[in-house]
């Protein structure tokens, strides 16, 4: 069964950082494409863990809402 998760990518000083907010999994890469590919692999490995599978059966991950907020005046 195919699962869909959100990915947020930001450019840091050294590399691109990719985050899956639903699972709290992060990865990085030299390009946005590489960071996303590395995040996909990290999520796949994370989901293989039996404890994670049990936790997700009890509390399924809900789709994250990604939005921007303004701070200051």
C-alpha cells in the first residue's frame, strides 16, 4: 500500500534539509532532489521499525498542514 507524507525542504548554509513533519524524520542532500530522495529512504527505513509500526497502528499519522506565518510588526 502506498503512503503519502508531506515534505518540507529548506536550503541551509551547507546543504538542503528535508523534513517529514508527520513523522519527525529529517535528511539532507547537496540539492533539493537529493535531499528529497534521502528523506524518502529515511522514511522507508523508519517505517520498517516494528515499534514505529505499532505506534502508527494506534495513532495514525495525520497529514500536516504547511502554511506560513508572519512574526513581528
